[in-house]
């Protein structure tokens, strides 16, 4: 996990210090503990055993288990959003911008599977100021995606595309596809970030290739079977009456 100076200081341009680097290491260990045992099941003693840092040493860097979770979640969201802003900056084509969004999310998710698991499983643990601050960041991320999808739909609408989906439905479907990669992605057999992001984007933007023609062919085959069956029944009926 990168240094988290920006989480601890008002001045984001301040150089990293030994304190920052040590806290960053602790957050890596905490992410591993939370991912394995869950927030409720994990303890600071578990973190101490894994990191090799005494309890007193750990509490020098944070004052509660909740604050550790806050640091992990804030760092994850702000990193994803920051990278996304940089990558979207010079691009204007709506479809390409949405593809950048998907790639940015998928790449981070595959590089930080344990952090994404903590993010998803411990979504409602934080309270008070921590929760409201993170909720604001999550809303920004959702609204960014909403705007990108809306731009694509608007472009398609202008080109005469029929039967466009509701924007919220489309956005939530996309998040459903990219938020749970850690539950099934196997780096030994599944595509890497570039290929996987491209495939997810293609499915979202274009659907399954050939599905429409396949549906028409299936209907034609069904119609032929129906006609053939009707002909056989008619022939049997004529033979019976004769």
C-alpha cells in the first residue's frame, strides 16, 4: 500500500516520512488480517502477531481498530478516484472514457484483491464522521460512473439506438460485474487486467456477440419444427381417414 501522507496531514505535498512508511506497512498487514478474519473477528493482537510489532508499538500509529479500517477504505477509494481523474483527463470520446473507468477499476481490483474484499465486506462498519466522509467519496465515485454511462447512452440515443436501458440500472449492473472480481478471478486461468477489462467493457457496451442472430436462428428452427410437426400430424390424419 502506497504511503498515506494525505490521510494524516492537511498538506498533501508534505514529503513521506519514516512514520508514514511504517504506517503504510501496518495497513498492509491490517488489510490481510481483516480480509482473512473479517473486521469483527480480527483483533489488534492478530495484527501484532502478523506484523511482529508490539501492541504498544501499533497504538503509536493509530488509536483504534476502527481507525485502521477507515484508513484502508479511504486510501483505496482515493487512490482509485485519483488514478481515474488522471486517465480520463485528455479523453473526450464517451465510449472510450467508460472503458477507461472499467480498466481503472479492474486493474486496481486485481492488484489489491484483499483491499477490495475488505472494502466490500466491511462496507457498513464505520460510524459517525468516518462513515459520512467515506460515503461522500463513494457518492462521488458512483456519480462519476453515472455520468460516464449517461454520456454513452446520450450518444447512442442521438444515433437512433432503440430500447436503451435506464441509466441507474446500467450503472448498478456494471458495478455488479466489477466489484466482485476477488470472489472468482483466478490469475492462473482467467484473463489479466487489460484483457478482462476489455471483455467486460465489450459485454457492457455491445452485449454477447451474435446473440441477436442466434435468437433469430433459434426462432426460425422452432418455426420449422412446428411446421414439420403440423405436416406429419396432417399426413397421419389423412391416412387414418382413408
